[in-house]
C-alpha cells in the first residue's frame, strides 16, 4: 500500500526495539517506497531473528510468517512472500489504482475485489484474514487512514506479533503525530476487538 505501510513498518520497528524485554532477539527492517510517486507499490520488510543467527533485511520469497496490508490489491501482490504456513491479513477492499482511473478507454474487464477475494480464499483458506478495515475506520473516524493501525491490532490479537501491548503503545506514540495518537490507538483496539469477536 501507500503511506499506511510506512506507518505500519515504523510502529513495528519501534516495537521491535523493545521486544517485550527479550534480549535473545534482534531485528532488521527496510522500507522500499521509491515507486510510490509513480503509482508503484510500497513495501516494508521486517525480520525478527535469534541474535545467534544473522538475517538479511529483505524477507526472501516464500518465507514470511506474516504479511499485513491495509489494501486488498497491494496485499494480494505480496502473497509471494508468504511461507507455506504464513498468514495474510488485509483489507477486503482496494483503493482504485490511479492507472485505472486515468485509463478512460479501458477495453478489458477491471479486476473486482470479489475476484481477488475468491482467488485468495482458494489459495490460502484459513491462513487469510480479510476485514473491511478502511470502511470500518471511515464509519468510526470519518477517515480510512486508520486502517493501518487496525491491521496491527488484528495481528496483535491473533498472536502474530512478538510484542507486549505496552511495546505497541509506546511505538505508536513515536510513529504518529501527537494529535493522531488517540484515533490510531482506538483503531488498533478496534482491530483487537474485531479479531476477538470473529
């Protein structure tokens, strides 16, 4: 996705610096966002590993335990990073890409959210978590941007992040502007509540 992915990576990287007080783990991360200005993808990689072993910053294909995305289209593009047991958590809708909006003379069928959802369900089954995060955030906060915090709340409640709730609270405070902390934290908690109820 776009700026939401950068927010997610900043929060996770900040939380990884604490790691719930664990001293046996280390982490490396990198944002790859050079194409964002040209309608390209923004991706962030974070590796958490035992300090006894070194690890690269970029997650190799087919090795990720977790892929997060606040956008259906961008998240589905990242499926190649998932390991055979990895979990994909993403929004059930996508923001219409600029390339489609600008192409008035389109003569091919546009890929619909339903088409992507069906294909992902067939490939991943129970390893797929799709939630209308942007829609829920818009209904609650009148802004869909908080979906990036909501996806973190879902991942945390699913037990997929090796951090404490305090790690994530402090990380979110560091990663977002002060005025944006409260709605982001509420969206994070909303993600936790959604997962617990489903």
